[in-house]
């Protein structure tokens, strides 16, 4: 009976209900949009770092972290790879890499370079590396060519078809040098790598560095990010008594996570201010509507309705309005964010140039993480319920005679 009475009450004055509901809908959309915009850029940076640098999970020699040397590489082959796939059914891909630092030179100058020996097919399946090519083509298993980052190629004034000299130290202190024909120029989304990276076929890099059959890191990528911890636990059990360690991406990128936390300080402050504005907006609306209904409350109390029951009906009205507003806000914000997620806003002018200089696409990315919808909806719902306590308090302390005469 009380539910039916409350439902009829909220639609007895449609304009009042729609005004209150619209305020809640706007609050949900505004809070979700701000959260999505803040998280979007972080997700883009993190995605680039995971796909082109660390991977979601990385296997390496336990000494490699403190001494990233080729001496601390480890053997890798088909049996090793197959054994890993059998350890957890949520492993989607395994990407071997050998990485070192060498000098890259042309006839006139020398630059420091980060050398990646990769299996191009596995690499492309993980991060679509071939799609980043600006000129030329990637090497295949029978090609000894090299692919340079666009920034490094520009610094060395080299192009497709030119020769690149690599000088450095291989495994166990052996000399490593070679001349490679440049087969392609790539735009790496990580600016530091774009200015330093040289990609070589994995077997060719192993031969150059006197590390046949060895790699420095093995990227293990789960089907979904939420499976990272379970896959990590399974692999740690497998390598518990070996010299290999397993690290999930939060352990590989602690500085980046700290930077994100610092960067979120201002948006969080703005979110708190937004919630305060939303709360005061609700309060103003509810205050006006409560004063308009004082006579109604007084009449109901004067004909014998108990205050507790009237407060219960008003609370149910509040619950209905808040629920309708939050659900509608979540649906509309989902549609809005989904549109901007598929069609991000393109930056122009100086803003676009600044973003491109940092190695990112000139767009305003929007996060489509599911938790931001129900989290922001919950916060707005709580604010609405707190503000709606005002009419309940007013009812419990209402003077019937004054209210009936108002």
C-alpha cells in the first residue's frame, strides 16, 4: 500500500518529479563524463606501455632487474613456450624478446640505440606493430633487415635502403657488430623508444649478440587484464625453484602508477567540488518542493496519519525518484561515453602539436571502463538520499496547525 501511494504521489506532480529526476540525471552524466575523460588519457598511456614495452606479465632472470645485461638472459624454445600455455588456459599470447643497448651509426655520426630482437609475427599479433610502419616494410624470417624508429632515423639521416652499423657488446663480453640494410621506418607511440629503437629479427639479434636460443624477457599476455593475477600466480608456482621470476605489469611500471596517482589529485578535487555543487543543487530543489508540500503534510497529519508512516511514504518517494534518476543517468552516460569512445574528439592547432610531440595521437580519449558508471551512480545516489533527509526531518518536527494554515 505504501509503495503504491508513494508511486502515485511522485507522478501527481509530474513537473516537480521531472525537475528533480533531471537534476540527478545531469549529476550522473557530469560525474561519469569527468571520470571518463580523466581516465582516458591514462589508459592510452598505459596501453602503449604494456603493448610496446613491458607486456602484462614478464618472465626474466632474477638478476636482470638489478643488472640488465645479456649475461642474465635465459634459454627459450618451442618446448618452453608450449609448457607455459599448458600452465593456464587464460594465456592468450607469448612474445619473446631480446633487448640490449648498442651504438647505431651512419658514415658521419653515432647515436645510442635500444635494440629489440623480436618475432615479428608474434609481436604483431600482440600489439599490431606492423601497422605503425611509416615507410618500407618489416623483415620476415629470411630477411636480415632492420626497422628504425622514426626519431632515430631522422637523427641519423637514414632512410629505407640505407645501411645501419650497430656496435656493442654481446653475451659474456663478446664483441658485437654488424651492418644491416634498413627495411622500414616505424613510428613508435612511446616517444623515448621512437628516438632510440631498432628492431631486428629475433634469430638475427641472437646471432649478433652471441646469445643463440636466449632471450632477456618473455611477455606473457592473458586473455583479459582481470586474469593477470591468476596467470601470474600459476607461473610463479611453476618457476618457484628456478632462477626465473614472474612480474605483473604493476611491478614493472611502479613509477608510472605513482605518476598517475599524482596526476589524479586535481581531478579528484574537482570531482569533490562537483559533488558539493550537485548536493547544494539537490538541496535547493528539495527545499522548495518541501515548502510547497507543507500544507499537504499538515492536512495528512491532522486527519490522523502517523508521522512515521508519512515519513515512510516520503522516503519511498525519494527512493523512487533517486533510483529513476540514477538509472536514467547511467544509461544516458553510457550512450554518450560509448559514442565518444568510438568517435573521440580530435584536437587541432597547438594542442594537437603538443600531444603529437609527446608521441600520442591528437585525440581526447574517453575511458569506457564499466566501474565508472556504477561507481559514480552510487555516489550521486548517496548524495541524493542524504539531501532527501530534509523533508523527513521536516515531517517529524512539523507543527500541524501552522502547516495546515500555510
